[in-house]
């Protein structure tokens, strides 16, 4: 069990969800498909991501600047492509790198359905996502979530405290009464550091079961008895 696996321990008034990997299928599957389709040497991608995203990475890496809107998607595409190598030694086409990287991500009907159930049960819901140039289904998420906080739009990023605090302020909920769901452990730990409850999302069934312990009336499984 990792430090992000500890279960929530009190009921909640609001649930805050990440987008990619929580409301969509796993990001890793999309990345793997992109690497194979573009013939990119996987080690070059993993080395670059470690340098730009590890806990020891300095602030101000290209990923950080992308997430806060300081870099455009096109600028990031060029920087990332320059760090990658292909299996056959060709240069990596920088045009649309992120679009291809996320092309395999699809909305998860089970998670979108869970959000709708939470709303029907009177739980407030918010979206809090680091933006990597993902094509967010804005009409759909704007209708479901209040508020929608996307890092590049507010100039703040997870796992740093200010973006969680901004989301809580917009929700009007104290930290301990909000539960944060993310598929990345550092972001879960960042939420806990500001006093939020948090759950590391692995799949829709386990997340639903965790929420059922906190939300009266929510079934622990789609085929289960009412909580």
C-alpha cells in the first residue's frame, strides 16, 4: 500500500475530480499506442518525463510551464519532440505531438455516470485538472461541474497548494469536507497537504466503493445494494 492509498475517513460535501485518467480511460494506454504508432523509442520518452516530472525535478520544467499556460501547446510539442528518438533514427515530427499522445483517451461512461449520481444526491462536484493541451469536452464538463478549474486557465498547477485552495474557495467548502480523486499519487498527496480527503483512483468500481462509504444513498457497486 502506498501513502496515497489510505481510505477517506469522514463524510463529504463535495467531490473534486481530475480529468485525464479519472474521467477518461487510462492515459498510459493512450501513450503506449502513440509510441508504437509513431515508432518512438519508449526509453527516450520515459527519460524525458522523469527529468521534467519527477519529485526532484526543479520548478520551471517544460511540463510545469505547459501546465500553467506559460508555454503554448505548439511550443511544448517542439521541446518534447526534440528530446525524443525514433526506433529507426528519424526525427520526431513536432506537429501535434500532444494531440497524438492523448488521441487514445476516451471518456469513461462509468465515471461520468458516477458524477451525475453524486449531483443527484446533493454532493457538489468540481473538476480540477492540469492541462496538457487535452481536448476537454467543455460543453459537457461545464454542465456537470461547478467549478471547472484547469491549470493553464488559472496559472496554477497541481500538486502545489494554491490550485487546491482556489478550487475549495470556488466551491465554498472547507478542506476536510471535500474529497479529491486523482490517478497520480503526488497530486493526491498535495490535496491531503491542504487538509482535503483524497483517494487514488485506479478504476471506476474501486472509486465508487470508496465514495459509497462517504455519500449516503450511493450504491457501492452498480449491481450492489444501496449504501
